[in-house]
């Protein structure tokens, strides 16, 4: 049985003082969780703070993005090896807020995924559809195309022990989460796509749900057989709400 994973995505929030308060609350409130893995993805400048405060706890840390290149003349980019220097274990790849605003292609995101795997990071690969695409009934086609950018180039085996986060774009930050049945249907579809090519990789793959998760709707979402936890945005900035979500998964 796959262990649940709950990941905090702070997005572009925080400062040294508020981060310290939030991380101290995380450490105090989440230390007793033994059957759920917890990670927090912080803005780049706060990786050292996360490492300093979390290195002897049960909470892992990581980043919200990284470069598709290992090194070079890429001003403003951050490489996988740089993240590893700060003890990062996870990195979010292809979040829709980045893919939309910075016009990232599926191929570019696939390259980042492989950079993460090559350097021993766990990629959290985000997929999802817009409201227009869901209403048109093409959501599976959209998500399948996003997966194929990796599958067609690198094969299904690279998904072994990786993380995919299904985040319907229409639910992110809106307060409107997918129903348990909607989310389970897509999670089952994603796992099935991988399983057709590599059943072992599909079984070890964690598939998270993200998009307006809170302690209340997490009860239904996390009870679904193919939902292995959550990628949490807004509620991760409140230690009590984040603990409530983690407690559901425990």
C-alpha cells in the first residue's frame, strides 16, 4: 500500500520571520505523524532556512521549480544540483501557474522532470485541465498529452517512485475543489496510462490531488483508492489547517 504524501506549496509567500513561525508550528504539530510523508516546497531564498530548521525532523523540503539544464549561462535559473546543495528532496515541475505565465511547453517540463530524476530529486509533476476543457469533455485528452511528453521520450519506468499531482486548473485557488469522484476518475486514468506500459512503475507512483484542498474536503478526497495525498497551496500557510489535512491522511 502506498504511503500518503502531503506537500505544502507556499508559492510566493513568506519572509524569514513568518517562515520561522510557520515552520516551528509545522514541527510541533506534525512530529507525531508516522504513517504520512510531509514535505514543504518553499521559495528559493528560503531553502537554507528550511534546511536549517527541518533537517532533524520528519518533514522534507524542496523547491517550486528548477531549470531544465544542468548548468550554464542561464541567468536567473536554478539547477537541480543547486537544490541538492540545500538538502532538497522534492521539486514541483510544471505547475499551471508557471506553465501559463511563463509559456512553458510540455517538452520543457519533461526535460525538468528528467533533470530532477537524474539528480536524485523527487519530481512532483503537475497535470490538469482548464474549466473550458472539462466542460468540453476533453480533460483526459489534455492530461494524456501532458503525460506523453515524458512517456514518449523517456518511457514509463521514469515514473517509478515519482509523484504526479493532478491539479484541475479551474480549482486552483478558487475554493472550488473537484469532487472525490471527479478526482478519482482522473487519478485512475493517469495510473492506468502508466500501467499500460509499466505496471510496477504505476504501482509505486504517488498521485496527489491539488486544487482548493481543505481539512473538510480532504476526508472524501483522500479516501479514494488512487489519491495518494495532496499538493496544498493556501491552506499550507496556516499551520492548523495544514495539520488538519495531514491528519486526514494519517
